[in-house]
C-alpha cells in the first residue's frame, strides 16, 4: 500500500466489472439485514394492532415503485450514484444538496441503530449487566476495527446473509409445526395477520413508516453500477433486492404474527422497554427456548455487526468526501491518517455519535432515519419525471407518459403519504436538520451566487471500498 491515497481518477485506476446480478442482489440484501423483521416486530405489532405483514405489504408496494425509479435513473446516469446524484443532475445542484444533506441523517444514525440492536441482544442474554456497558464496548470495538482498516467487511457479506436466511427458514419451519399443533392462532392459513376488527388504515400507515426502515439499503445497490459486469443488470438487481427482501419480511412477519397474535406477550407487566427495543431474543426464546434464542440471536448479531461495520465505514467515507470537497472543514473532515490510511477523525466522530445509543430507543432512531430516507425516495421519483419527461421531452406517447410520469408520480405520492405519517418528534427533528442544511447552503453558496459543492458518497476519492484495476 502506498503512503498516500489519491483519488482513483488521478491514479489512473478504474473499477473492476466483476459483480454479477446475484452478487449485487446479495450485497443489497445483506445491507438490508433480513433479521431486522424480528427486531422491530413488537413495536410494529403494537402500532398496527397486530397486522405486521400488512404493514410490510404496504411498504413493499411503495418501495417497488421507488425501486423502479431508482432503476431508471441508474440506467440514465451510468455511474455510481445516489439520490443526491440523481436530483443534482436532473433538477438542480442546490436541490440535490438539500436532498443529500437530509439523507446525511440516515448515514449518521444507521451505525447507532446497529448499536441499539446489539445492545438489546446482549441485554437479553446477560440481563444483569447494564446496557450502557454494551454500548461502550460495541462502539470501541467497531470504531477500532474501522480505525485500522476500512476493508474486508464485504467479503463476509454473503456468508452472513446465507447464515441469516438459513436460521430464518428453520424458524419458520418450527413455527409452522407449532401452529399446526395449536399454538398461537392455531392455523398456518389465516387472514388475521392482514385484516381483523380494530385495524385502521392510519395505524397501518404508521406501521408502514416504521418498516420502511427494514428496506433501507436497497438503494445502496446503485453504488455498484461501475463494478457490475454490465450496467444493464443494475435496474434488475435493484428491483430483485426489493422484491426478495420484501418476500423475506412478509413470510417471516406472517408466521411470527400467527405465532404471536397479541403483541402484549412482549410487554410483561406492561414494560414497554421490551417492545421499543429489539424483540428478536424474546421471539427466539418463546418459539424454541434457550437454544433457538441463542441461534436466532447469533444470526441477528452477525448480520447486525456486519451492517454496523459497513455503515460506520460508509458514513466516515461520506464525511471524508464532504471534507475533501470543502462542504465541511477540510482540515478535520478531509484528513487521512498517514499510518492507517483511514479518515480517523471521521471514524472517531461516528463512534462518538454511536454512544448516544445509551439514551435512545430503536423506535425513535428508526423514525429519524425514515425521515431522511423517505425524502430521498420521494425525490428520486421526482427525478425520473424531471430527467425523462421534462429534460428529454419523453411525454408525448402513452407508454412514455405511463413510465416517466404516472409510475414515478404514484411512487412520489405513496412515499409522501408515509412521510406524512412519521412520528411527530421525527418530523420536528428532521425539519430542524433540514433547516440547518438550508442555512448552511445559503452561506456556502454566498446567497446562491455559487454552485453548491458536491458530496456524493460514491465519488472515488479514497479507493477504500472500490476495487482498482491491477497495474
């Protein structure tokens, strides 16, 4: 390794096109962390009056429309991109900056979510140890690993993904047998997980805003467009990631809901802490005793730890890009340690933010993350209309109108509905974050007299999570 890392473009390197369709889908599913369906099950069951699968179905429909829009933009702009990139190119750099700024809250808080889930797992296994100790240990461990190297986590992705899905399959088989034996709802075929007395559309939409969090990561597939064997496979990979991920969530949610028709089982003596944090350990214990609890927790732990390493490295890298491009103070955020070749200040800052997991619940942090994610999803749908229907004038035939106006318009409307049903605290905090970004944009552009600086996370400024061609 050389002592200094230059942008890939300056080194003359390029990205290897060695990722096939299923490799990219695997990366997307791994980022989504399939076991998260069990982590959020208790809070979603409570908020929807026990129709978790219906909440996932609503969210899946919304995500399919948005995934189609992501696919269209990935095909139109064939370089590693993001919602920020698409909005910047199709609408305006200033609008793109605001979408990127709003999405930054996702990057900053995702590592904390993984920390919260790990804390819940360890609290369930070691109930006598205070949760804050696990938070501190986790933050020190992950920060230390990323501090030393930002490589290597992607190699474990497929192994962890397969392990998680195998364990989830075993879980479903065990629940099927228990339902057939009279446990839970006492049947393996029922409409109760989707509709029953007392279910309201408002509650379902509230639940759908929570489970949208489960789908976050499918858009990360766009980052691999320059490493795909052919850019043409990326739109299919995006859609397959959403559909397969949604199918996993639906099946797991359906059988779990039948096994636990009433969410109150997760709140002994009215203790809401078990519902607001991960319910995965409890689900494992109730279904298969200590053995399944240990195995299911191990699967969730492995997947969450891998996601935590990836998200920690990702946000550190994005802050580095922002520092290199003078969006943030370059001296701090653009610094790379000459010994470890990592952006150490950013890594430590991200670890410090993770420590806030001591004071927050999974439900609240998920709501804040969904604020930024739904803003990004909404604007990707708008980008399709702006790029194809307006810029390219593809609005004169019915097929074009349907593909480039109607479909993204429906996606925009649906994501807007979910956004409007977010937790009020998330809306207040999210709007405050957005306002800070707008004020900063005005300052940075000298009252919109300059072009907004770029901070696309996919820009090849370090080479840490990219594969340069061998020289």
